[in-house]
C-alpha cells in the first residue's frame, strides 16, 4: 500500500480504539519494551502522545525510564523549519500543548541529538522491513537522519505490520524495532 492510503487506514483504525483499549495496549507495549536489549543506554527520547490522535500513551514508558534512572529527553517542534529541539525532562519542565495539540516542553536544558541513544518513534503504520509511515510532516525523518548510526530507533504501534510500504524513499530511515502489544519486531 501507499503511505497516503496507510495514513487513512490507520487513522480510522485508531479512531475505533476506546480509552480503555489504548491504556491496556499502551501498558502491554511498555511491558514488551522491558525485553529489549537497551537498558545499558542512558539517554532515551520519548514522544508525548497527542491524545486526540489516539497515539500510544507513553506515560508507562516514562515511568519505566524514570524507575531505571534514565535521562529522558522530549522535543519541541518548529513547524516552519521542521526541526525538533530536544530537552531534558526534569521535575521543573513545564509542558504545554502547541497549536496541533502536541504536548511540548516550554523550555529547559537542551540536549544535543548526538547524546540521544534510544528513540521511541511514533508511527501510524510500519512494514515487515522496518519502514514506517508517520503523519507526513517529516519531523522524525529529519530528526532520525541527524542521529548517530548506532542510535536505536524503536517504533510503537497498536497494530501488526503491513507486508510492504510501496512508496518508501532512499532517505527514509529504517527502524531497529517496533514494539506492539503482543511482541516485538526486530529489523
């Protein structure tokens, strides 16, 4: 399938999820993350979910990382440049929703991309090769292309993979893993 069709399909599938299903599946995803070989790393980038888009609730992942004394990094998006600025999440970090309902840090301690070792990546769909489909704005494509090659990229999905995304670009960055409620895909 093409990315545009996949976006439509998976936005519709997400719309059908109840709040209880989102919570249960998000918790199941967090439990699957515990099995990944990532716990020797220090700097973890996590997206804060857009509730209106019924994204994976990363609150459970935040609790895991906090409990393991990891440095948690969150981002602020610049819609003109499509750049993301990354900030350390601390007790003093003020979070505010932007005009697209994305929860973001107001300010804080900036973290360079080169320090980030693990990234939890939002997605709408993915395929069996590790390609992903996001909302099509290119924020994560740009962000992932700035990371070190050894940075671990982990997609989070409520759904199983598609066989193949037809219109991938050479510049698209493959994921290393996708975690879903029933397990982990490794690429």
